[in-house]
C-alpha cells in the first residue's frame, strides 16, 4: 500500500515498536497471521499524542534534514550506518543522498566518497558550524534524537556555561534556544579540543568584548594561540547573539553600541508613528525590545538563518495593516526581511500601540512563556489592557516556574505551552495564545476568568 519493499516495512516496524514502548504498547508479530498492536484502553490516548508529535517528522524534507544533521555530526559514515540509523534499506538511502547533498550544498559543504571508507562531509570548519547551528534551529529537527548522536560528556559543565553566558549577557534564552545551544556546545567542544579551530574574517572580529561567560575562560585556557582565542570567541559571540531570548536586562541594550540597529528602529518607528498617529518613539521599552530583536535579526540575515515564528500566519491576519506597513517600510529602507522577522517586529509594535492606552491592575498573574521576547511582550501587554486588568508579577520559562512560585502567590498562571502543575502548586492554570484570541483550557474566554 505504501509502495516500499518488505524489508523497509520490517525496518519501520522495528522503529515503531521502539517508539511506542514509552506508552506501554507493543507490536506482536505472529507468523502466518500478521502483526498485532497490543495496548490497554487507558493508554490509547498516549498513542494518538505520539502519532501527532511524530507526524511532522515523517515527511521527506524532515528525513533529509535529519540525515544532514547526522552527516555533519559524524563527519564520516557509511551508507549502511545511515540505513541502520534511519531504519531504511541501502537502496532507499541511495535515493535520499542527492537531496542530502543539495541541502548541505547551501552551506558550501560536500559529501565525498572515500574508497573503502564510505562517505565524508568536506568543507571549512566555519561552514560545518553554520550548517549544524542552522539545522538545529529548524523546527522539524528532532533534538532528542540528535542528542543520541553526540558525545555528551560533562553535561553539567555545558549547562553551567549556558547559565554564565546568560548572566554575562543579562538575558534569558527561550527553552528551545537553550536546548539547541546545549547540543551545539557539546559538538563544538569536541571539535575545539580536537584542534579544529574556526577562521573569522576581520570585519566580524570588531567587538571590544565578548559576552561568553565561562565559555571564554575555557577557550583562553585551552586554545593553542591568541589567534585561535580571538576567532573562537568572535564566532561564538555572534552565534549567541542570534538565539531567541525571553527577557533581558536594560543594560543588555544600553551597555553596548548598536548604532545601526538603533538608527533602523528610530527610522521605522518614526514612520509607523506618523501613520498610526501615536508617538511610539517615546516608548523606551519598545525601542529597547526592538533594538535587541533587530540586533539578532541582522546577524541572522547576514548568515542566511531563518528563524521560526509559530505565529506568523496569525499575525498576518490579526494585525494585517501593521504587518503590511512594516514589510513595506523595511523593504523601502533596503532590508529584505523574512516573513517571520517582519511578524516579530509587528508583534513588538502592536504591543507598544496597545500600551499607549490607559491601564488598570487587579488580579495577580504569572506568565510562563518560552517562545521568545516578542511573544512574551505582546502577551503581557494584552494582559495589562484587558478590563478590569491584571497585575503582572513576572514572565518566566518553565525551568524557573517552581522557584518563582515559592516566592510569590499569583491568582493564576497563564502559559503559551502545555504545562502541568499537578503536584507543584494548587494554582489555576490556563493555556492561551500569546495574541489572547482564545483560551485552550476548556472554553474559557478572558471575560469569564476575571476575578
């Protein structure tokens, strides 16, 4: 029915059986009869959830992406290793390889055949790093699976690096960014310790200080010479600049020189203010938020990295006028931004536009948002303008939630993602879209949960 060989089906059945074990289900093969799926009634919903989660990973593009990640991480591999890892036949792998070649070619990488050895990914260290970073950022990337391919030693050390890096920068990364950066640093560390250093052109080594926390100390202690130290620090600092953040300290913007970014933001806000008949340039929070986002956006543009914004299509519909305005104005200014970047800027401006109205505060609310700064900004702004209003305690990601709940007593918690507080605290929990167009926990509307 699916037009593949019996051997491919057998490989796929092995893969399915492995994936469903977490739900308590098993595949039972009965010679002469077929295959039976055994699962108790109460576990069936878990199978449906698993199927929905895996659906996005079943298409060809995702397979090509994951094979590209595997190739870059391993460096050299055989067709049989690929076949075993992805539960495919050798002939199926041969059909996928041209697409993998084309994917890696975007990063100036090639898959070369070596006599009696197999396949090897060829390219500069800089190209390899950009390729891995961008592929890890793809929303289809299965980061848990990638983790199994990496040599993850001293996990606590890498996690401490990320903590110190965020402290040095005065920011908090989104959870997705932290997972991605953790995997990248695990791979980078092995490359670095093997003496595979990166080369960074002079124009990208212009910073007076690199905000890398303890990572900088590790580089300075282990690099062979001063040249390697500068190049490694410059590369990682630019990389960390691109990752999505949930929140930042004011000093993270004011403490650095972002002349081009500030000029861009002021010019854009001046034009938008004229059209909307409101002085957005006087909103210090908007200028800081936008400057921080644009700084990362410019870095991503320079390297061809396209960030994921899960709310792009909703923004286009709900804030169509502002979206179209931002798209046209930035284009006229000479910046061709991806739709996701335009949507993020629209979210910041829409949040500021609504902040310009009068506000009242009553119930206390804690917001859990791990998507990024633009998402948390528009969500908290909307909360502050819903009558009779809310007193916003804080915006946190899920890892900090329990600690914050111990220090505060909110009336309820709003989250933009699936979250369970079962055994932690008896607090009312509601899942919302950051645009507050719906409540996904039952049929509640914002009016119905007023306290």
